[in-house]
């Protein structure tokens, strides 16, 4: 299950690899891990599960191939949406290729997890509110 990620980073950040942090954390890492682990997946039945988000809709009208790294513009939610749409497209393409190759032991799925209490909220509600939420175990925003 690929589920690491960041959400709505206020300003563009590049990783030490030179990639926009949201895209690298939410998609490139999942892609590389899946590709690296692929030879070790059980041929008796394996699943690749990518946690995406309905926020993929923020990438409308679709994946902007010319701006994956925030080269032209950066906005927290569009960057997040791009990364989540990339998760979905990758999942769908992996299943399509597995089916075409007769790899009936592989199932790939992506999902929207719903709203969950994680550290992802810190950029949305602010650090003070986020700390309060953690202390009270509350999602009331």
C-alpha cells in the first residue's frame, strides 16, 4: 500500500533531488517503490494499492505534463491534485499493462480514504489549531 504523502504545502518546495515536494512525496515515491518491489510481488496473488484522493479533481482539466514540477506555476491544491491524479493514472495504467501481459495474479486499485486525522491538516488549519486538534483528538475545524 502506497500511502505516504504531503498535502497543500503553502509554497513551492524542491526536494534535494530537484523535484517539487508534493509530486515527489505523493507520486514519484510510490512509482519508484512499486517498480522496485515488482519482481518480489507474489505470483500467487498481489495487490498494489495507491491511496489517491478525490482532490485529483483539483487537477482539472487533467494532468499538466508541462507543470509537474511547478515550473510554470505553483498552488498548494493544484499541486496536490496533480499528484493524486498521477496516482490514479499510474494505477490504471499498471493494471492495463498487467492485463495485457496476462499477469492475472496482479490487482491494482486506487482509493480516496475520506477525511482522516493525520498531520496533513497542519497546512490547512495552521499550526496552533492543528496542535489543539491533536491534543483533543478532534477534527472540528
